[in-house]
């Protein structure tokens, strides 16, 4: 029969090994979780849908459909969803206007912080039936299309200070666009 000290040492040795394994697991766990969070989780769960932008909105002058003058300075103080297209609204234009309306509407009470602006770059006057579908849309005729970071076939979000924030494609995923807009509005106390 083994001496009592030998049995105690064996039990103590096993307990010490368990404690050592536990300490190593505690030390490695944060690194392993960070790796999984960065590389294994779906990318869509942690990034915005729109493309982040930097730069300021250039000065834009034109006239609203009722003939009143318009300057881009009038957009300051409110969030603006901006779209640039010809007056005939061909191609992706109806989808872009619809998406901007729906993304704004989904914001519920926060939607009052957001203006929608269509800069008409030429062509005939926008169709009356289209304007009837978008009563909250500010339509402005401009002589020269403004210099925009990603061209005119995108939907832009401009902050109340006149800075570009996001650019979405002209046929966006409306839910993803609304999610981006909601995140920005929740995170911002301006506008």
C-alpha cells in the first residue's frame, strides 16, 4: 500500500494540472474569440451597406420646380438623401427614388430629420405621376451636374454640416439602406 503522502501528492498534482489548463484557457480565450469575430463571423453582420465617403458637398445652384432659387446651403442643418438624374427619370431613377423614400419612411419618428433631394440635370420636366408618388421630394433643376465623389448614378447621404457620409448604388437593397440610415441617425445628435 502506498504511503499517504504519495496519494496526497498525486491528488495535488492532478489538481495543479487542472488549474494550469484553466489558466491557459483563460489566457487564450480572448485571442481566439477576437480571431473568430474578425475572420469567421459574416462580414454583413459588422459593416455598413453603403460606401463610406469623405469630402464636402460642393456649392450647387439651381431652381426648384416652382421657380424659387435653390442653393445647396439650404440643405445644411438636416440630413439629406441626394440623387442626381435627368428629368425623364429613365433607367434606375424610379428605383432610386423609391428606395430613398422607403429608407426614409422606415425611420419612423426619425424620418423628419431627413430631406430627400432630386437634382434634375437636364431633359424634360419630371413626369407628374412620378412627382405625385414622392410628395416629400424636393426637385431642383441644375444647369451643371455637381462634382460627386462616385458619379451621378448613386444615392448619397449628406450630413447636416454638408459632408458626404455614404453612397449607395442606384438600385439599392432598401432594407440595408434603411439600416445604414438608421444607424447614422441614432449615432448622431446633429440635424
